[in-house]
C-alpha cells in the first residue's frame, strides 16, 4: 500500500498497538503508547501530591494549546480547550446571537443539537439545507443557493461522517462572505491536510483521528470568531480573577479563554498534547499521504471483490473514510460477518458499512474486509 516508512514514520507507527484488523478510527482511534505513558506519568504525579502539584499538572493545558496553535496556524490566545466536540459546538452555538445558522440535517447529531437547543431558547434560528434521498454533500453551490440576509453563520463538517466527503472549505468561505464559518473538524483534523484558518470556529475532539483518548478537545477561533461569539456558556474559569472569591461577576477574559467553564482533566489535556506532538513529529502531510494510499488500496480491494463503494473515490474529495454499499438491506448481517472475522467497522443503517483507515492500518485489515464482504471467506 504505502512505501517503506522513513525513520520518523517508523517511530510514529511503532507507537500504536491496535488490533491488526481495526478499521474504525472514525468512531474511536486507539491511543498510542506515548499517550498511555503520558497518562500514567501524570496520574502518578497527581497521586504523589506535594507543593504546586495542581499548577504543575494543569500546565499541560499550555502544552496542548501550543501544539494546537502550531497545527492550526491560530495563535494560542485564540484557542480554548474543551472536553469534546459536542460541548465545543454547544459553546459556539449558544454564543452566536441573532439571525439564522445554515446547516445540513445530515450532519452528525453533535453538529445539529447545539443549534436546535440554542434555537429553543430563542438565541437564533435554524435553517436546514434542502434534504436529499442520499446523504447530503455540502458544496459551496448548495450553500450559496440557500443563503439569505438572515443567515449569520454556516456550520459544516470538514469531513462528513457518513460519506467521508471532504468539504470545500475555501469555496464555502468564499460564498458566505463575512458570515461566520463553523467547522466540525473531528473527522479530519490530524489526518487531512486542510487550511483550518478558513474557519471562524474550528471544533475538534481528541478521541478519534488524533488518538488522544477521551476527555479533551479544543475550539480554535478566528479574529472574527473571537469578536462575535459570546461566552454565554463561559463560567468562573473564563473570567478575570477567577480565584478572587468576592461574590461579584467578573469581566470575561479578553482572549478565547473567556469560553472556559472549569478546569479540565490534566490527564486528558496532557494526553491530547502528546497526541498532537506525535502528529507534528511525523507531519500531517505524511499521515494524510499514508491514509490516502491505504484508502485507495481498500477501494481497489472492494472493487476486485465486486463490493460497491458509495463514498467519494477521488483523493481530493475523501480522507480516511471508505463506505461499502450492501444490497437487499443485508448490511447488519454483513457487519456481523465482519465482526466474526475480527474486523472492526461501523454499521450505518441497513445498506452501508463504514470503514476508516489510519496511517497504521494493515494490509491484512484491507484484504480481510474486502474478502468478507465479497463472500470469499
């Protein structure tokens, strides 16, 4: 599939120990040995206690923000840490006041419910893109045709969880003008080499493609996003003098920290920092290249087994997700056969099975998945 790895790639790949038939990184990316070591180190530090233990542990937040800044191209003062993508999107949705937000109803629910909940309390309106029989691909043309003067923000996934389609963020940015662009980046960040500075609010959790485990993610804001998205859900850690316990409401911080709710787990933020630094060490472009080659190999194997591929084939339109179509509503049975063969994948409805490959995906995983679905094993 991929050429012989360089020394940096070998060091990166050797840090992962997931099952060799694992094809489910779009649901959960097994953490690396380095992340496990970080978590254990920080837990041991916490257990020891001692002077300044809390401050020492929470310095992991700074390390994580620095790595996020380098990978997004956004200054660290415009980055807020959050627990996961769902919470980050909720913070953004509640912070956009007035007007409508435009999105697809086929988005992952984490990028739908925050907007509905903000609508329910009267903070904004929700406008859905026209529905379709198949999962909707959010294109600049579709967005442009659905805009109106009432739309103040557009929310979209960088990589669609159902199809693996990579959104044209530059095209969407161009057609929406000065409106806010909110990007759910969890299915692409770290494995898709995209220009993340196009987003006014980029929201990412660490548990999938970054392989950092659960509990930490981030919101990265443009200058426009920092100015316009209010800290409606910001709490005591998002204000000036948070430990000045005077019973008064304090002014919000001037930077993205104003969206902070409370202290996050340093075990989670430290793990996130380590995972991000691993990505930096080998390079996003290198990871993206290996992912693209492996996805292409999986598509080729499925073609050879006469299994329909219903996700984008063009390298520029896909990341690490490859979706197989299964006729006659037989996907649940096919998914069970895959599981019995040791292949981990995701069942979508009755006619689709989603595979998601990473840089560490093995040839055995690709060949076994295709063989099982093709009926030859």
